[in-house]
């Protein structure tokens, strides 16, 4: 249970959420993390299905870039701002529950698509539903969890993405291998429909009541946006995370295709060994999906939670350390990724990829914790939506498209599709280095801009 109390006149006038038992934030965090997990499954399952979809619908790599990125993120980015303003005044768990039903239903609808156009339209529906989740959920986590535990909570919450990746890659790969890509999509969508009632009835909003919502005056959207954009640290962090997401989403969209094009012999050998020991009949996708899902999922979970715990400890002394936690992991990650792409040995490549994904997961929890700390309580959903507008539209929208287009252009120079994709993935790392510089520059302003 949580209780909202007012601060005396000589202190801040804004409401503060105070726990009435030891850890009232644990259950809401667990449920929201579960919802985020299925959010990630529905979004990312296309990555492991991409090659089958490409062959079945006669698509090109740039088509895959649109399906995994732009068709989803365009509506997501455009809808997130008005929905965020609505989230500031409504019961956020119930808003998320409605959105969960929408995106899960459209995920199931994707399995009925017979062309690029119909599949892209269904992905637009997924993006529309998911656009309501993050602004409401991130602000809800920030309002529910004590400030001194916020980065750790965001680390737990952010770990839902690698957990979702694990489920999408592992289960999606096996289902697609045995019954085709169309069978995998309903399996991804149905759990969200089952989870929505739990969110509706069992998760409370710590700062919502019907009476308060009726009495609350309408806020000036332009004034709120101007207040946020006057903070240079906020601008730098949003630009940094947007650029970093270009690399992250682009890499994630094509890593399965990279292994299917460059390690065919090793995957066949691995499939033979696994089938011999388990008595299964798995092909390349059925083996690769679970391997990438398990390795990537565990790496992402470890990286996100470790980042949250380390960030909480560092920023207690100085909020400028948010900038370090966004920048330093990329310095370590890049050489690991180069080794991942160029080693001829599948086992070595997968090991390097796993370590790379640990560091790639680290900037996210620090970024989201910083955004909430830079924002007043009453505008946290709006701050999240402004951040997502850049991250999703630029990162998820153009990351996969950038790498897909670069891969198509490089086929003639590289000689084959596998080598072309390898060099396209290297090109996709460039935005992450610009992001690293922006994270470091934000340190100049974080201390003065930080609120909570």
C-alpha cells in the first residue's frame, strides 16, 4: 500500500509518495517488468523470424528494416506524446492494461498478413498499442520507487527487454523452425491478453484518485516542454540515447541474419550434435534462436541490473556519474563487437557477442533514471514521451533501416550478402560513438539541472 502526503509549507509544495510498509514498490515493479517483457517479445520476435518472412513474402533487406523498425516506430513516436499527456491525468495501470490488449491483438493479426503492405499495417497497430506503455510505465516506476533505489529499479525494469529477447529468440526460433513464422506470432500475443486483467485490478497508481483528477487544472504542454528543453543535460542525454538506440536496434534486428549468412556450416554441425543428443529435428533457425536468446537474455539481464546497482551507488555522491554510465560501456563494447563479426569460429563469436551485450545493456537504466530525476513529478510521463519520440523514431525507426539499406548497397562491393551485412553492422556502430560524446558532455550540466 502507498500513501500520498503533502509537504509542509516551508518545503516543496509538490506531493511526495511515501511507503507505508517496507517495500510497497516490489509488486508493481514485478508486474510492470512482466508487461515490459511481453512488450519486448511482441516487438522483437520479428528479428528471429526475419529470414523466413523475407523468403515467404519475397522481400528485400530494406523491407525487413521497415518491418522491424520504421513501420512500428513511426506511429509509436507520433502517438506517445498525446498519450503521455493523457497519462498525467488518468489511472496509469489501467491505461497500460488497455494498451496491452491492443498491441497483443495486433501481434496475433500479423500472422494473417499475406504481403509487405498488410504486414506493415499490422505492425503499425502494434506500435500504436505499445506507444501508451512506456510513458505511463516509466513515470509509474519513478513515482512508486524511492529515489535512492530508482536506478536499481530501472535496472530490473529494463532487464525485461533482454528477458523478452530470450523468449522471442528461443521460443520463436523453435516454433518457427517446426511450424513456420506464422505459428510463432499468436504464441507471442496471447500472454499479454492474459496479463492485462492482473494489471487492471491489482496494480495501484500512487498519485491517482478520481476526485484529484477532476480537480487538477490542465497543464500547459508547451510550457512543460520548454522547461524540459531548457535543461541542456536533458537534451544531450535524449540525443545520446537516441543515437545509441540506432546502433542497438539496428544490431538486434540483423544479428540473427548475420549468423545465418556467415556461419552456415557451424550451425549445421551444431544442429546435428543437438539433434543427436536430444532426439530433435531442429534446423539452423531452431538452434540459433534459442542460443542467441539465452546468451543475449542472460547478458542483458546481468548488464541492466548491474548498471542500476552501480549507478545508484555512484549518483548518491554526484549525479554527473549518469553521464559516465552512458559513455564508458561503449568504449569497451566496440572492440568486442568487431571480434564478434570477424572471428571465423562460431563459439568465439557467440562468447564475444555475449560480453558485448552485457555492456550494451548498461546505458539504458542510467539514462531512464536520469530522465525521471531531471523531471518534476507531474511531468514525468511527458518527459518519458519526449525521450521516446527521439529514441523510437530515430533509433528503432532508422537503425534497422540504416543497416538493411547499407547491406543492400554493399553486396556488390563485399561480394556476397554475408560479408555485406558484416560491414553494414560495423557502419551501424558509428552513431554509438557520437552518443558516447553526448553522454560525456551532459556531465557539465547534470548537477545543476537535477531535481530528485
